[in-house]
C-alpha cells in the first residue's frame, strides 16, 4: 500500500533493488559535482538520497517510508553524478527510480504531468497535432511508406519535428544528407517520440508503449541504420530499446567516418570563432566528445575554441530530464553556458542537441547578447558550408 506523503519501504525495494545503491561509500563526489546543487539552483543532493535509500533498504533504519523528496523533479539527468562516482553507484538510476515511485502516486509537477499527457495523446512532447513531417515541406525527402523499406532511417525526433526553431536542424540535416548523396528515409506520421524523456521521468509504461510502436515501424520498413540529430533519441535507442537488428548513429559520429575517409569537402568557408557546448546525452552519457569537434574543425575557416568547462567537465544546459517543461526559480545553467562561451571569445556556440540549442538560444535572448553571440546546431553550420563528397 502506498501513502501520499512518502514512498513505502516495500515499494522502494521493488523499484530500486536493481540499482547499485549498496556500493555507495558516501564520498560526496556526486553532490559536489551536481550543477544544480553547486549553483544553488536546487536542494537536490544525490549523496543524501543514496544514504536515505540505503538506510531503508539495508534495514539499518527500517522506517516505513522515505519522505517525498519532490526535488528529484529538478534533476536534469545530466549524469554528472553518475559519471564521476568512483564506485559506479549510479545515483541517477536511483533518482529516476524515485521519480517512478512518486509518479505512481500522482505526485508529479503539473507541467510534467501535462507534458506526459501530450506524449501519450499525440506521440510528441510538444503537443503538435499537425503532420509530423510538415517541417519537410519543399524538401527532397523520401517517406519510408513510399518504398515500403527504409534501410537508412533519419529519426527526426519531437523537437526537430515540431519546434519552429529546432526544425532548422531537421531541414539542415536533409540538405546535408542530400548533398552527400546519402539515401535515407523518414517515418513521417509513423514516427513517435523516442520515449527518452518519458523514461527519465520514470514513466516506464509510456516509454515501453512508444518504444514498441517505433520498433514495429523499424521492423516493418526493415531499418538497418538509425541516424539521429538528437542525443536523447540516440541514447534511448542505444540503451533502452530491445535489440532489433539496427545500428544507431548520432550524426556527428556518422559524419566523422566520412571525414576520416577523406571524401568530405566544402565549397564555402565559415570564418567564425566557434565554441562547442557538450550535450550531456552525447558527452557524459555516451563519451562522444571528439567527433563533434572533428566535424567543426573540418569546416574551412573555423577557429575552434574551448570554454573553460568542456568535455567531461562541461556543464549541463538544464534542458534534459523533463526540465524543458519544468522550470525552477533562479537563473538557468544555460545562462552560465552563454557567459562561458563569451569568455572564450566565441562568436557562435555550436550544439549537437535540439534541447541545448533551445535553452541556450533562450538564454542569449534573456541576457540580451544577441549582437555578440549566436547559437547554431552543427548541422546548420555544415549546411552553410556547402558540403559535398569527392
Ligand atoms: S553515489 Fe558515488 S559519488 Fe555519490 S556519495 Fe556514493 S560513492 Fe560517492
Ligand atoms: S543527474 Fe545531474 S542534475 Fe541530476 S543529480 Fe546527477 S548531477 Fe545533479
């Protein structure tokens, strides 16, 4: 039986027994590196959560319930805590498990509940009801349905399908792939949200429903390769979907292979100083740090600079883990990223994630620095350079 203001010990056991809560040595590295805690954005304290959960589950303090800990909804799922834990205790798994338990009791912030409802009703977190391929109007794009197969699939994702700014990522991706003579298809109306955000919010049932619908489409169209422009989708396909005979690539890794083959050329220069912002789902979750930089450096004229916090030490934009739909008081971490980029001397912040693009663009406007710096997805930059294969 569940109680409203806490999570019962039995439920904790059931949900968290697969996590590695019991290897935590309370060193505090997770809390000391959590960007929300160290920037005083939230009381979220992964070390304390690990301790409280372990006390109950090990029977050291056999209290009947864990208190609500509503601050778990503040977590961006950036994985800084898990990636730096010396014991591989994965505090993020515990946080997602706690979210699942709160969700089951209906203790979910209103905005997040609404967002999950939209995913359930419309198959996308934006609540978009128009054709999912409307962004592709006027472009040369094949639908998987036209040929009945889609060996190479461009999985567009919700943000790039419905958000007016992020749609430019999808349009640029199509432009670049066509310029490189890559044969690809999209699923259009048969593409559903990847479910990555639902999973990180603890909505496992909804995630499985979405994953099954996408997997059925992959099987129907004999998909062998899935190309994503969103690291959240990349991560979901790689780790959360059951193996179904397809490989998944984020476009930065796909393009790196072309660069290595020496066949990628450009007809125009990009005379700009650019800093790359590491997306957490590409970097900390998947260790992809070199590839985006390699793609940027391949563009003629680009001067690549590093922000003081980059690669493994990079800081989250605060858009993951459902936080695109759930704000908390105070200035956002993406504001700090814009300041980091300005200090590095960059004119452009390059991103490889639609969530990062949107949060950073918002911060550029909020800080009133549009005349000093801009944010662009790597695909947008590539499209401007006129890529071609030789
Ligand atoms: S979860 Fe890992 S980093 Fe955090 S206190 Fe425990 S051992 Fe240290
Ligand atoms: S995933 Fe990121 S925001 Fe969440 S607790 Fe860990 S470090 Fe903090």
